[in-house]
C-alpha cells in the first residue's frame, strides 16, 4: 500500500509498504532529502531503503520487550512492525509518521502531543486487557522503544512515560529517582523521575515527555550513523566530532556529566540509544544534548547484595569497557560540587522506604555503601592531576541494550 513519509506536515517521500509485514518495499519518490530521518540519505542525496527499514523497525516495540510476546498473542498480530502502521507510526519522541495516500489527514489532527490517545495498547502491554475486541490502536505505545514494560499516559494534561522494573528486585524505578536526585544536586540537565505503585504494590517510574511538538530526540546511534567513523577514531571522539559538526554547543561538558553520573550510579546500560541530541523538528537546527534519561539499569539492579558490595562485573557502555577507563575521557571534574553530594545516603534510604517487598535493608545498605565509595574514588581522581586517555583498544565490543527477557 502507498504511504507518504511525513515529518510533521513536510512531505518527505512516497513509500510502498507491505501492510502484511510492515516492511518498506520501495521508496517510490523523494520530495525532501533534508527532512529524512538522520542517517538514511548519503552525501549524494541517495536514500538507502535498507537503512530506512532499519529505522522503521527501530520505531517498533523490540522483540526483547518484557511482555511483548503475550501482547502480540492477545492482539493476534505476528510482529510489532504491524502495530506501527495502525497508529501512522506516530511517536512522542519525534515527529515522523506515515500518511496513507488515500486519507486526507494532517499532523495537527493526528499527533499525540496535542491529541488524546487510546489506552488500549498500553493496557494490553500491561497485561490488563486480554482480548482484542474493539481495540483502538491509536497510541504512542506502538512506537515506544526499550526492553522494560512501559506505557504512555496523559496525567494532568502532561504526556508521561510509565516504566516498570525487572524481576526479581524491580529496582530500576527507584534507581531512576536516585539518579534524578544525584543529577539535581550536581546541576546536570536530566529527566526527572518519580515512583508510583500499582494496586498490587508493583513500582513504576514516571517521567514527563521532554520532547514537544516542535522538537525531537535523535539518539547518539543515529547521530553517528550520519557520518562515517574512521577506524582510527574512537566511538567517543566520533560522537564528539558529529555533534561539533552539527554545531551543538557544550557537548564535551554534557558527556563529561553523563560519564560522571554513570560512574556514581554504576550504570550498566548507557547504550547509544540511551543518550542523544534534541533538534528542532521544523528548522532541523540541532539544539542541545538530550537531558540524561534512562538511568535505571544501575546500582546493581540485577545483582545480589554481596555482588553489589564487591563491585565486580559492572558492565560499562557506551565508550569504554570499564567505568574507570571511561572516567579517563572526562575533560574536567571542576564542575562537580562534592559538598552537594553530602547526605546522599539519607536520600537513597528514603527512596527505598516503600520498596520493602522487593528490596531489603541489607540491599539498601550495600547500594549506599557502593555509591559512597564511588563518590570517594571520584573525589580522589578529581583532585589529582591526570591526563585524558582515549584508547580505541578500550572501546566496547558490543553496544546493545540489556535483554530483560532473560530475567523474566
Ligand atoms: N521522557 C521521555 N520523553 C521522550 N522520549 C522518551 C522519554 N523517555 C524515554 N523516551 C524514549 O523512549 C525510549 C525508551 O525509553 P527508556 O530508554 O527509558 O526505556 P528502557 O526500556 O529503559 O530502555 P532500554 O532498552 O535502554 O533499557 C528511549 O530510548 C527514548 O527514545
Ligand atoms: Mg533505553
């Protein structure tokens, strides 16, 4: 079936899309090369259909999403790409969509920023709805990325993302709040998270959409796809180079901040879709580094208490294999106000106050002690003079999101 790929109301290209599989069969005609998603068009203005399909698949719920298999069974749908076409591919993180060519609709009438959306798909993903009768598919939950169970809801007129943790500790929602507190204290631009509990006492994190109808999130992965990386350039340097090419100000400082907070919380999943840039969706101007989001896979979220205490086997992404090596990329620690981190133990304790069923006191103490010792280490290197070491031999081998289905 023929669709138009749209960027708000800009006609980007006509596509032939297979409704049965959700696959883009052909880019029929290009109308606007500039407004293509980042990383699809080469220097000569040629759009790559395979790359466009990769981008399109990346818009759909990943197969590794907790509970997606069950949801597809309920909806009697073979693959999550089919869900994309049922909501015009609209999202709450960017402004792309596909318009069936026989329909006379505009971005104003369909977008999720200004218009209400159905809760049905969210309910199915939440395991709350067990039949597909009368399902209204017009929902941004069809286009949400990431492995954890999640849904968008309109709360007091604001678009909010609700996100679960993974079994058995369900720790990620609490970690998001602790990361928010640390970033508040250090003045790091971030998405602010809080925790709510459902009727069964299960915790979820809640955060507001940091994208508006005029902006969009472009992940670091996409930013880096747009420019070829030379083999003698590290992933870190390639990202900085791309951002500087786009004229993004203060990118080095923003990455310094992200590396430091990821060190403090021992983040194990800062893959290349968990940070990025915000651009103006109308003018295509690159605006600023995205505020730090998705910091929940941290603080030993999937480890036993003794493992949290030992601090061994902490994974590191996106630039180096260990957090200590990654700290070597930080150009300045001068901005860190260590005084502001004093008393963080009390805040951490408070966050976990209502988590008793999942997280016991020993676990909380282990988390506090690991955070305190990491802050101490950081303070030690911040005051000693050091050289920046960026060695491409230390680059991560793989950059993939955690697969929580293994923990289910
Ligand atoms: N507050 C937000 N505003 C807009 N878009 C968001 C927001 N939070 C997350 N997103 C988008 O939704 C995606 C999934 O969210 P998030 O990364 O928090 O989920 P996750 O399941 O923890 O992901 P992962 O697979 O990395 O563990 C993000 O990659 C981003 O594109
Ligand atoms: Mg994520």
